[in-house]
C-alpha cells in the first residue's frame, strides 16, 4: 500500500514538475514578440515595435505591470483574449492593450522622467512631464499613454501632437493659460543663420499677446460624433453616458488607455491665414472686396512673375495683425465701422521709428506709380491709334493687357501689403511696355528703370528695408552711404549686419571700416567725412561766406597730412606737420587745439542751459542754427586743425551770443 501511495506521489510530483516546466516555458514563449505576431491583428503593432526605440524591450515588460502577480494576471487576461480571437467574440468588443504608469516608471526605465524637467519635443516645443503626470489637466488625471499612443501607422508608443492640440485648444477661452503660446513655445529670437525673419524680443519685452498678430491658430473643434462610439461598443446602452464628459474621460482616459483620436475629430494647430482652405478674416465681411490686397499680401496672382509672399504672411500673420489690434477706427456710411491700419501700427511690434520705413515705401512707390501711369497711357494711346491691319497691333495689345494687370495690382492693392512684390510687378509692367515700344518702333522716350527708384538690395532684407539704398544714416559720427556700398560695390547686407544676438545688429567696428577705406589707392574722403570737408574748404557755416583753410587753398589733400610713412591713414597727424613745416609748427598746432578746447568747455554748459529758454514772446533766445553750428564743430573733432581761423572765429561768435542771451 505504501509503495502504491509512493508511486502515486512520485507520479503526481513528476506531473507537477512537467506541468511547471511547460507553464514556465509557455510563459517565456508567449512573452516573445514572435508569439504576439502570430495573430494577424497584432502584426502592424509588432512591426511598429521593431522600428521603435523600445525594440530591445519585450512586450510583457511594458504590457504587464511590475511583479510576478501582475504578470500572471496579465497572462490570464491575454489567454481570454486569445479565446475571444479564436471564437470571434472580439468582433463585439475590439481587443485593446493597456500599459500602466508603473510599467513606464519602473526601475531601469523612465523612473527619473518626472525629475528631468523640461525637454524639447518636436520642433522648438518645450514639454514638462511633471505637471502632466502629477497634476490634473482640465480636471482629468492623465496617464503616460494619454500622450504616448499607438495611432500612427509604422510607429510604436509614439507621442501624437493631435492629443496635445485637443487638450490645449478644445473649448478653451481665448485668454486661457492652457492655450497660451508661451506655454509650449519660446518667442523666436534672432538667429545667426538668418532663419528667423522677425526678432520677437520686442514682443516679449512689451508683453504683447501672440494672437494679436497671428490670429486664430486652431482649425477644427474636436467634436465627438456618436458614430465613433459604435466602432468600439456594440451595446446601445452605453450611449446613455454620452452626455456625461466626466464619466467618459474617467472611464476612457484615466481608467483605460483609449487614444483621444478614437473619439474626437482632429484639431489642427496652425495659422488660419496660412491654411489653403480658410480665407483670411477680411473676406468674412466683404466678399472679394479686398482680393487685390490679399493677392499682394500672399505674393500671388501676378502675370508671368514668380510668387513672392510677404514675410509676415509666411510668418502666419493675417489681416487683423495690423487692421484690428492696431487700428485707427473710422466711420463710414456704407460699411459702418472701418478699421484702417496706420504707420503708427508698425511701432507697436517693431519699436519706435519703424513707421518711417512704411512712410518711405509709400513715398518711393508713389513716385514709381505716377511715372508708370504716365508711361502706360502714352504706350496705350499709341497702340489704340495703330492701323487695325497692322500685324503687330494684336500682339502689342496682349502684352499691354499683361502690363496693365500687373500695374493695377500695385495701384489698387496698396504697396504696404508687399512692397517688394509690388516693385517686381512694376518692373514686369515696365519691361512689357519696353518690349511694345521696341516692337512697334513707337516714338516714346523710355527711361531706365533705375529712374523709377529700382531697389538693389541683394538679400531678403529688401522685403522690409526697401529703398534703404537712398538713406544715409550717421554711423560712428560719419555719414554712411548705403547707395555706394550696395549699388556701387555690390555688397551684401550681411557684410555689416548680423542676426546673431539681435536682428540687424551692426557687426563692423570703426576700425573694420577703416581697414577697407583707408587702404584704397584712390578714395574720396568726403563720402564719410562731410563735416570735416566743409570745415576745411570753409563752406561749413554762413551761406555764401567762404573762409577756406590756407592749406586747402594751396591744394593740400587730406591724405597729405593723415597718411603716415607706412601709407596707413591715421588720426595722429601732429608728427606729420614737421614733414613740411619747421619743428615749431607742432607747438603752434597744439596751441590752436588747446584754445578751441577751452572755448568749447566754456560754451557747452551755457549753451545747453539755454536750449529750451524762450523770450517774452515765446521765441527761443538762442536760434536753432547756433546749436547746429556748434554741433558741426564738435563733429569735426579736429579742434581747429582743419581750419583754425574759421572754427575759432565761429566759436567766439557763439560765445558772445550766449553771453548776451543769458543776461
């Protein structure tokens, strides 16, 4: 009997051992991705896993929470799904996989993720895991898989932007912190590679809302059609909870891993003004009323001319950026309230003084349009009066229509919407009219297009700084000619300017300028040193009165004094005096300069004190031209060396006038 019991015991023990080995082997085998892929339903997921960053992690390491009990429970759940797959029951309730946060945050995986702080996601988007996983978002508890999901074909456990957009944009008030741009994006700053067209530092400093320029940044509303519920639920009874969003999100997002896009329609996060299917907001009031302005702004629609969009349109701005948030409101009997942008609108985003650029555009282009209008009418009249039998009349008429179309786009569209494209349209019209004149041999004088103020800026800077060639600002106390450098020398804006730290910052020092100008074999000093030239030739002050320096009258050039023995231009000219004069002349020059310095030191504080002083009838006690003459003497900087008699005499006149005005 004992032997029989022992035999049964050994048999049972062996069976259990074999069963245990089989079960362990089964556990190991069924944990392999190869086993998961035997089900055709799982094949796309397995293929996505193979190319993902988790391809060295087995399926069960993620899909089963840490711990043997969790793994065993997961196996039974998986077994029931296999049974459903074989029997076809899964058709009523589609199988799904859930990954707990504990799986992601386990030791050796992403346990430090909450402590890692902000990370860069996608393109220039800042993301912080800590508030998303430890705090309620819109009153809902999120899980890792709320953002990391499997709804993109060919990818595995990836982050889908559409989930972000649903949370940040759906039904959110305009001023909500959830959809504040700087919640995810830092404001674009200047870049050394000139990739950023507009430096937003000023916007940040002034705390201007991004939406004031960029407008609506949401396409779609993320609605939940009831039909989407039926794709997972065969039981009609579950629809009773459709209008209970708290329950729906708790059950689908917090308790179970259901991708947002399984229920919600997609919300796109992009500029409405850059959407191909959505017309900028101006059209919502006046259908096609502003079509020509829209064409200029988008840089499209010209005849036989490449597209050239306005950089602001490319940056996602629409009409409201200038016309609504920076408006000048006017009353109009037909359209009621009309919002017109003014040059002052520019300053609010670009800083004080930027409005001068817009005024310059309008001035330059107004002259071009007037000239082009005259030329077009002369050519048109000649073509109209041509003999109908002329074989060239029909060809001329077709070219004339093209020129007229491009010209009228500019004339009616307001060049400020895209000054560079407007210029290109006018150039196209000009060349079309030129070809007609040559073709029909019309006796019409044809000026070069440069007479129309042709722009020669060789970079995209022309989009905003159109006409800068004709502006000569003060740089290092000297007049700088953009025309000479851009038109004459063909230099690029980036030879002197950069976006490395600040948009358009000047990267050339005074010494850099001198290294080029002061080593040329032939150059005209007056291009940069106009004040010094006027003092030297005696024309600096009273009109019609000339008191030139004796060396100027003797034909002595600037470089005769300023060039040292190494043929390098220098400001230290005292030692050069003795090359022509005796040794005592050096002392003479020093005495002159000391006298001038003393006069300036005496005059300057007294003159400044009288700057805003007026007499009894409201007139300034010191005329403005006195301040201008004194400023010119200071800009000359020679302290009398360029023309001692002229400068000392002028300073004595100013001193006497100041003394009399101060009494």
